C-alpha cells in the first residue's frame, strides 16, 4: 500500500491513517493475503500447473491489483493459451510500471501475443 485507500494520504507504517483515521490493519491484511495467493500462483507456474496458477493469480488480483500480480496472471493466461487475456494484462502491466521497467518477461509475452 502506497497511500491511504480512503484519502490518498501517503502510507506511513502505522495502523491508522494520520489524516482520516482509516484503520489500515484490514487493508494490510488483504494485501498480505494477495501476496500469499501470488506466491502460490508462482509455485504452480513453476510446475506448469497453469489452471491452478491462474486461479491463484486471479484471487491475488481481486484482492490487490498490483503490477506483480497482474504479471503473474498474464503468465498463467499465457500458459493456458489465453493469448488475448495475456496481451491485455501485459499492456496493463506495462502502463503501470512504464516501458523502461519492462523486463524480459514482457518481451517474451509480446513475442507470443503480438
Ligand atoms: Zn486516510
């Protein structure tokens, strides 16, 4: 979490937003759950269990749609040969991180989908 989901104040390592008093503990708990799902998706990807990876990556994105989870979902989509989905996710990833930050994984995705 970079900022408060309620008032967009910069995140500081506290339990409550200094500006609007939103309790951040639940938000942080949801983000941690998303990270766990993403990690499970990566483990599944490494053993080519693409359906499992896709399910976990989707759960991660539903909880917290961050660039890392989007990329994992794109890779799982690629594994399932859902090329249109993979391309759309890769474009979303690229918009979030910027073209300069795109790594070899993005090039790989582009090669397969365009
Ligand atoms: Zn706030």
